[in-house]
């Protein structure tokens, strides 16, 4: 059986959460140079949102029918058991057997959508600066770096939020964990 190509970095090969309330899928175009010709290829990236509003990047892949059919298996291998709704690509949702999410979203969905649009702008900017790419793996390396940086930024934001909550309660902020 063929496999979804996954060279998007170590953090994007790690296990994922079991259940996502919403998965936001967004397309972007990439120029890939082969010999003397530059071809434009369509890619997708996905952001998963948990029921509590927390988000994480799920990865990126070429927008081909082969990759779409194999994507569900790839996510299942990484631990995803259920997706309650997919927003942004109705045909992909049908091919994956996932319900299509309906708008309008409230609360956490609005926050996730805002985060997705910020991340999409970063991906588009980085891809436009780095084009044309030499091939599949160079696209993966570029997009993987962006998604990994977004994950690190989200973790830092969560830490700041927790520290603010501790201070608001008049408690001393716990010391950062030391690495073993």
C-alpha cells in the first residue's frame, strides 16, 4: 500500500490528539522547478482544533487525489480517531468520510479560524520567497519549518497565559521544568 509522504519534520510526525472538534484545511500554490520548466502545484495544510479551542498543526501535503485518499490513514496512524467536522474543502471531507463543518462558528471556532488565517499568511509569504522549489522534499522542509515555528509560538503563548492566571490568583509561578 502506498503511503502519504511525511517529511515535514519531527514535531509533525509526533502522535496527535484522538479527537478534533474541527479541522481547518487551507490550500496554497507552490512553484516547483524541474529542468527548465516551472510548474505550479496545489498543496494543502491542516490545523486541528480541540473542543476546548486549543489548536495544533496537523501537517501539509500535495492536493492530489492519491494523497487525499491516504491522508485519513496517515492521521489514523498518528492517533486521530475522530474528526467532528472539516472546514475549507468539502470534496476532501467526503473522500475522508468526515462531516463537512458548517459556518458560522462561535467562540473557540472563531479563534481557530483567526489563527488559521495568520498561519496561512505566513505559509504563503514563506513559499513566495522560496520559490521555485527544487522538488517535493524542499517544499516539505519549508512548510514544515513554518508549522513547527507556529507550534512553538503556541506553546509559548499557552505558558504566558498560565503564568498570568497564576499571578491573578496571587500564587507564585512554578519554576520551569528542567530537562532530564
